[in-house]
C-alpha cells in the first residue's frame, strides 16, 4: 500500500509541476527561467518515478498484472 501511495504522490507532484510551468510560461510571457526550472523538476520527478517502478518490479514489490 505504501508503494501505491508513493506512486500517486509522485504523479500528483509531476502534474503540479507541469501546471506551475504553464503558469510561469503565461505570467512571464516566455522570458523568465522559472518555466525551465519547473520543467526540469518535472523531468527529474518523472525519472525518479520510472526508477522507483523499475526497482519495485525487480524486487518483487510490484508484480505482473493478472488479467
């Protein structure tokens, strides 16, 4: 259950970072660095989530789905 909660939190943080980048893009009219920083945070979170999923799969915490 902890892994599922962590995955959901990471996904929410990724979406939040994406919307903050959109906000900064509109507010700064593409002139500031805040949009790039927010997108960098989103990419970092996405890579972290991918690594977490891979680690969970290889350790057996996340298994194969049963159709």
